[in-house]
């Protein structure tokens, strides 16, 4: 109810705003250029509001289509197509493994095809190794659509499932989507042909296991969702009720009957998926969009490939809309036409963003009036529309998208999309299909030339802001404050764009996935129980309740059981750190033994842990400061190979006259003693018969000295002594940390008391 109220309130204020803009703000009498620019701005604003209205109309009453409960024996045969052209075998291996791991009542009914459009021997070898079908063809006619049509001709199942090369399905993928198809078949059994409701395709979201470039480059992977989430998880699901769901090319089950009815996948478009989906709906088939992410892929990891991907999407959608004649098609409903118009208009955001950027600059920097208004009018008409629009978008999208982040996304992309979109509008079309290259990047990418458009606009905006402020002071009028606010917002977007292009160094080869899972480490021949903290393709972090010694050169076997599947790997220590009262060990996998496939399932058979909504939509200043500080602060790397245990414990120096020595901390290799002039060598008794043979290494800060422990290996090999040592370390670490906290608290209390007394003295002196 609250969402509907937000929608209708925003609709009211948007209409009120448009009426005011149309009849009272066009700058007649200010010259033909001002009038032309004013009309262009008004038209773009109006079309943008219509697009928003279409989206909001869909989303203000989204239906929840629950997974039907159907007999397992009714599950049909299904063909799984994995399309590839130039992707690396390692990437395809993970996708094929995920497909083979999908659950199904009768797995013999699932037929997996590796559709190689580049005729590579390594792909044929991979298919043979993985036990799946391999398909190739003599040429590349029709690009990806032609490749899929070739697969369609060499398979027979009533349904086909299409995956991009990088999309790894969860094992529940088929069990979540196929029941819709079975349920429709069962309901159609006793109906006449004209009364049957036939499902054309079911589109599940394209999800990503790595942060997209917007999240990563802007240090926001823990603050905002993937930029594509709003479309795939909200808009797509909302379009189900108008039967205008867009076929996204991957993570989709399609009816063979529907494909045969339209002559197969549409080949005369660079966005064959968009065109194929429209044709299926025009043929009378019903299409569903779900919001449950069931497969995850790799988002583009560098700016050129991101731009290339968006150019292909934008040009393809515009060209397809022209070829499909969607506005005049008699077999599309008004609701479908409006939704597909909104899909096409979305790709004109570069034009819209250019006008939004240039309009205030024309006024502030060059004196051209773009629209006439007063500050009270803006507060009365624009402000309510703006605030309710923000609220409606946040509410209707489930806090997945905000106007601020939409502005950032559009600003970043508009300089590179503007020319291709303009060319496509005038029929100068892109005919060659370009595959988006996807691979994990390392280090920092440098694309400084991409900053030039933004730097020019930033300079012009700064000039305009200065002139606006000067006009306000000279005229004592706050009228230009409207333009000033507009320009400051645009300046913020452009600064964020520059920060985005400046990028960020990538240090991880693979993404870490948070996961708590019991595991058993065999350390020095003894099994130790721990719990994983996170996992990745190449390693894992595990938490123990005791600070175990692991030699940095040791090969440590690890046994895990996840969902009744035993996995055995061999690891090597990378670093150790204390986490609260436990110890966290980061391990790299050195040998997967025979468990590589099982390990991939552990890592990828889940929804990635990236945010599904905006966690903290901070202010503009905070965003810029966050990005600035992150870039100025050097990265810190954990290098400690042994657990450092805080003790604050008095040991005994063994000798003719036994004396006490204060042990500050300990890490198996060395011990830190509060002693200024200790001997070169000494033996320290910790407790009972556990003694440490120590030799001086160097003098540390203050009266502290670092000693090397020479007999630690002997203690570790003595199981009884080692067990006692571990218990001793745990108990005394807890005591020391408690005492340490109390000492710090007491110290802070004394400092505050001293400061209070000092201020009192100063006050008394002032009185004198």
C-alpha cells in the first residue's frame, strides 16, 4: 500500500511539474538558440518521465509467481547450450561443471552441449574430458544466433536452456524453473488449442560473482548492488504481467515449439536475444521473468570491454526496435509496445545526460537562458517532483536503485555511448557481433585518456559555478541558486566519473565467498577442527579456537563435507591473524587432489554475497572523500606467518638464581621480553616442565628484547607438552587481553581526568 501511495503521489507531482514546464518556462524572447535548447531539454525531461512511469506502473504491483509443486516424473528432456567463441578453457570448465551439477529427477534427460563457434581443438578436448556433447560448424554465419540455431538442429528436447560461457548455474537451477513448464503443460492437457497458455521462455536474472566495475572502481562493493540488478531482478520480473520480459541471452529456458514457430533464433541483429524474445511474444507465447538469481557469471573487468558491451547492447536494441516495427505491430499489445519503447528509450540516456550537463553550463558560463523560472516556482513545482521521484524509485526498486546512482552510471557512460547511439539512430548500424572479453584482471589499469571529456566539462562547470556565485552576490537575488545547485550535482557526477576511470588496483586472482563450514586440518599428524570463514577458487580462510603452529613450508591436508559431498585438498599457510578470541589462518590450495569439481561447487553453488540493495547511500561529499582516502591510503597486506599471542606473563629464567622475566608476547618462532640487558642465551620456564631455549636477536622499542626460540620443534613434537602449551596460550591470552583492555581504559580515564583538571586550572588563571 505504501509503495502504491508513493507511486501515485509522484505521478501527480510529475504531471504538475510538466504542465508548469510546458506553459511557463520556455524562454521565448531570449533568442532562437535559447528556445531550441529549452524545448530539447523539456522534451527529454518529458520522455524520461514517461519511461519512469512505465517502469513504476509495472513495479507498483508485482506478482509473486511461486514455484509450482509438480510430479517429478513429468519433468521433460532439456538441452543445455553453452555458447563460446574466444573464452578460455578454464572459464568454460567452471560453467560445464556447474551444468553437470544441476539437480534433476532423471539426469539422463539433461543433455549438455558445448557450442563452439571457433572450432578450437582445446574446446573439443574439454567437452570430451567433461563428458558433454561438442558442436561446431563450418562457418560463423549469424554469429551467436547462428551458433544456437546449429545446436537446435542437432538436438531434439522440447526445451532448451541457454548459458553464456561464463555463467555458472547453481544446482537448484532446473528444479526452480522447470516446474513452471510442467505446470503449464498439465493445465493445458484438457484445453482446446486456442485456449492453451503456452510458455515461450522463462528468464532468470543474470547475476555476477565478482563486483562490477562501478562497485569495484568506486570502492563500493559493500555498499551498492550490481548496476544490472535493478533491470534483471526488478524490472524483468515486473514485466511478466505485461508479457514483455526481455530475453537476456543467458540463464533462460526456451520452448522449442516457440523457437520453431519463429524460425529459430533471430540472426539479423547484434542483440539476437532481444529480437528473439520479441518474436516469441508476437507469436502468442507467454514469457516469465523471475527475480531469484540461479546462476552467476563474470562481470566485465576493464573499461574498454564494459564500453564495448554497452555499445553493442544499445545499438542492438535500437536497431532491433526499428526492424521489428514495434510501434505499428498489430500482434503486440499497447502495454507491450510501451515497455519495449521504454527499453529502447533507455539507451538514449547518453543524449539526455549530455543535455542535462550542457544546459546549466550554457546559462552560467555563456549567458544563454534555457528556461525561465524563479526560486519560489522551483521550490513549488520541481522540488516536490524531485523528492517524490527519489522516494518512489527507492520504494519501488526495493532500495536497489536511487536517482543519485542512476546519475553516476549514466554520466560515466555517456561520452562513449553518445556517438554510437546517434549513428544507430540514423541507420548507420553496427553489423559485426563483438564478444565481450571477460577475464580476471590484476594490477591497476590505466585509461587516463578516457578522462578528457569529463575534465573539459569539469572546467566549464567550475567556471559556471563561479559566475553563478558572482551573479548571486552582485544582484542579491537567489534566482541563479537553482542553476548553481544543478551544476554542483553535475560536478559531483563528473568527479565520480573521473574517480571511476582512475580505477583501482586488483590484487586478488579470484573472488572470496563468505562461507561457514566445518573442516578438519591435519597439522603435524594431528587432526584439528576448524570452521571456514571464506573460500575462493584458490584458497580458504579458516578459524581455530587455538593458535596452532603450522610451518610455512608444510603441506596441510584439509577435509570438508559440504552437502554430503566429501572434499579433500592440500593447502599451504599464507598468513595468520587474531580475530577477537580466535585465530584466523589464510591458506592457499596447492593440490586439489581429485576434488577440484567438488571445490568449484562449494565456491559457486550459491548466491554471491555482494549487496542486493543499497546498504549505505551516503552523501555526495562522503562518496568523494571515501574514494579519495582509499586512493591515498596505501594498501596493507597481512604478512604474519605465525600467530602472535599476547601473554603479559611472568616466566622464570632457569639458572643458579632463578629470576622472573616478563613475557609480553609469543609467536612460536620468537618471544618478546620486557628486559633491557638480558643475556645472549637463556632458558625460560613457562610452567611445569615446559621450557624455552632462547637466543638474543635484537633490541626492540623501549626495554623490550626479541629472542629466538631454539627448541620449539621439540615441544611441538611432544604431544603432551604441546597440548599443555596450547591450553596455556589460550588461557593467558584471554587474561592478557582483558588486562590490556582494562589498562587502556584506565589510561584513557586518567588522561581525561588530567585534561579536566588542566582546564580547571586555566579557568582559574583567567579569573585571576
